C-alpha cells in the first residue's frame, strides 16, 4: 500500500511538472500575445484631435495582474479611466471603466498579429448604449496607429466608415517624470 501510494505521488508530481503552464497574469498573457508593447503613455501626433483621444496611457499595477487605462480628449475635456484583467479560466481579457460624462464602459480585448482590439460598450447617463472598437497597431517602439470605428448593431461588424486614423508617439520616461 505504501509503495503504491509513493509511486502515485511521484507520477502526479512528474505530471504536474511536465504540464505546460498557462499564463495566470495579464502581463504574462500580453507577453505571450505580443501586446505588452502598448504599456506606456501615448500622445496624439497627427489626425483631427477632436475625433481621437489626445492622450492614452496604459500602466501595469498589482505585479502586472492588471492594466490601468486612462484616455483624454483635450478639446472637449473628455476623460476615461478603466482597468483590464486576465481571467485564466476563460482565457479572456476583460475590463470596465467610467468617464467624466457619466458613462460606464464594459471593455474586452482581443489580439491578432500583435494588434490590440479594444471593444467598448458604453452606457451613457440616460441609459443609451453605444459601441466602439479601437484597433491599436504598433508601427515601431515609439509609434502607434489607432483606428476607431463605431460598431454596427447587427452582429459585431465594424462600420464601413472608420473615423480618421490617429498616430501616437510614446512619451519618453524622462518627459513624463518632469511632469509629475
């Protein structure tokens, strides 16, 4: 009995050690998908500024378990704050946020070829629902392009007429420490 118990324990230990581990943190998942490049502060460098966020910032928190998101559109003083997290059991990245206009946001992320797709479902203060998708594409280490489209209610198709593409430049660490 003791010998069989010891053998079963050894087999279980070897099985556990040999099983590949799935990411348990958002940071690990983003590293795996190739989207961790997005963490940092991004400033709009061209495009009609009223149609895109002027400043977008992604910050790690809780040992890379969550990403805090903030977005601002300087022209109309719109501000958004949110949080993203990874749910290992469902293998999905989800989040929520609020804006200073009374809106609440349900957010999901998905990736394709290191591009990050943000899907926002916003409920305004009066209860009206709107859906927007942002696609963030890495151009180089310091440049990102962002396309934004309104989602058509029938299915999850993006609208045929996206808003203008915005080009963002990564704010350097030195510049951001001077501000704060």
